[in-house]
C-alpha cells in the first residue's frame, strides 16, 4: 500500500518547523490541497518524497516565484515529473566531516578515503576544512580554511588532535555530481532547505574547495564498486570505506551483502548511520544498556561497526555512548 501523500507532507512540515519555516508552510499547503496531492500521487512513491519534491521545485525556481507552492507545482507539472524521475536525494553535507575527522583520528594514516554514496564528494575533504570542537580549533597545515565546521562535544568526548593525512579520495554514486558543473552545483544548493543559511554557506565553500582538486567519482551501485574503489588506493595508504547517511536507502538484504563485502575487504570502515541501520552496531548499544526507544532517530558514529559516539545527523554534535551510559 502506498503512503498517504497528504499525511506524509503534513508530517514533514512538523519535522522541519523549527528549521525551515518556508518548507513548513509549503508542506502544509500541499497537504491541504487535494488537487496538488492528486498530481503528486500520479508519480511513483520514491519520486514524491517531500524533501525531494521541494528540492526540485526550488531548482525550478519556486523559492523566487510570486505564487503559492501549490500553484507552482501544478503549473510546472511536466518539468517537475521529469526532474523527479532523474534526481535521487543526494544531500551532500560537508558538516559530517566533523564526525568523520573524529573517527579518522583513531585510524593510522595516511588514508585513502573511499565513500559509498558520495554525491559530489564534498565529504572527501576532511583535511581541507577547519574545525571548532567546543572551542578546540583545528586547521589544515596551510592555514585556516574558508569552511569552518562546528561540532558541540558532550561530556566525555575528547576532540581530535590532528587532521587526517588524505593521499587519495574517491567515491561511487548512482548519479555522481560534478563540482565543476554549474548545473550540479545548483542542484546541491537546491537540496539545502531555505532558512538553513549555515548549511548553504558550507556547501558553497566546500564546492569551491573541491573544484580545486575534484574527487575521482565512479557511477554505479555501492556493492559492485567496492573492489574497484579499493584497487584505487595507493600502496602504503590505509583504505577507509566511508558510509554516511546512505545505507538506509539500500534494501536490508542488499545492505547486509554490502556489509559482508566491506568486512571481507580488509579496509577500515567509518559509518555515520541511524542506530538501527547496522545490526551489529545496534546490538552493541543495546548490550550497553540503551533501550530501543532511546536509540530511535539517533545517528551513530562507528569504526568497523564498533560505536564511538552518538552524532547529530550532520556531524553537528558528538555525545558519549559508552557501556552503561543509557542505563
């Protein structure tokens, strides 16, 4: 049974109310307009995810349009359907590098970063950004970056003391984005929500950094690309496979096959995923005393499926998850 589209948009509006008043208003307008709901229900369910619909509408000019969102969606129905069919959700949040850098500090380098679900590869540059971990600052060797990522540390979490040495950066995506393409850069901008000014600034700055040294991105699915990515790692580098907010979009049986492939590869694995996405991670947290309802909606930073910390979804916070902390 397909999802109730009106309820889906209404729920999304509640979720983003404190973050994006424009999207909250848009979601409510769509939910309350039967004609727009009927239009969206002519599309496959995966094409009518509220954030994807609004990102495509933004790309088409809805944020600057004089009429309401429902009139805009209906008036641009053909263009909307075509773009939704061509574009998966590809949020590329460089802020997650604050969590990635904390994990990489536990891994001997130099490292070859290999990201699954890389989008435009903006999270492959943890060594090119500056960081503020609750007042502890880190900068690249050549001085402060144009992009500073802020992460609030909870009690018991120590900030990383060094940035990683990255000697190769590569990734795979079903539809990789090219940071040197104005059209792809515009799509990355459209994926940030109106009102998220810090995110907009981070993405723009990260695109500029990546354009100076574009990542090597393959097109394909993660499972089939693991071996090809590993073959790119130079001798003497520690290969580190990175998954951040991507595994939830892979069906569970395929996700487990991918996990087995990563385990067998001999590479290190840094993950930033929902607590229930990787069963081994969830099991360790449950064994440590965390109840199911305490884990719901939380993201976990892990290395080789061993939890390091709870994280904000965009790397904006790190909190302790040591054994017994949830008791």
